[in-house]
């Protein structure tokens, strides 16, 4: 099961997809753990005001990579690298996009947890 959401970036509607495949795709492409990276980004963004630059370059790159993977997973026709994909945008605020991606990921994880609970209840009967 997967969840999709359209998020406006730089005046364009971009489709993003969260599913159980995302952690594997992210790990294969960037050799990193998406769970740890999303948690670190969320903590960094929550501690900063929009307009402040509370993120270092590494955190910004993590955000770009996560957004790219979720967009590429939703729409296979986008370019094959984050650099090519990002080249299609002007500057946009991470503070507007990242919370929506984190929320999308949370909905995906929440759906997985509920399914496990229902399965456990059924197997007890």
C-alpha cells in the first residue's frame, strides 16, 4: 500500500509517493537511513523559523534527496538524478515543503502500523 500527495513547489504541482519501498530506494541510492535522516531534518526545521537558515548544507542535501526519491517513486518520468530534477525549479522554501513530506511519510507509517494491529487481532480469533 502506498500514499500519494501533490505538493506545490515553485508554482508546479509535484506528486510524491510514500510506500514501504522508499527506505530501500533511498538506501540503495544514497547509502543512508531515511528514518534517521527524516528525524534529523524534522528536529532541525522545528528549531528554526522560516527565513532563518537553521539547516547546514548536509541537511539541505538530505532534504533534496528525500524529496527526489519520493517524487521519482510517484512519477518515473522525472529526471534520473536529484540535480537534474532540482534544475527544473527556481529557489523554494524547504520550510514549506519538508513538513508536508514528513506528514506524508507519517501517514504511510501510520497505515502500516494499523494494518499490523488488525492482523494481530484477526490471528487471535
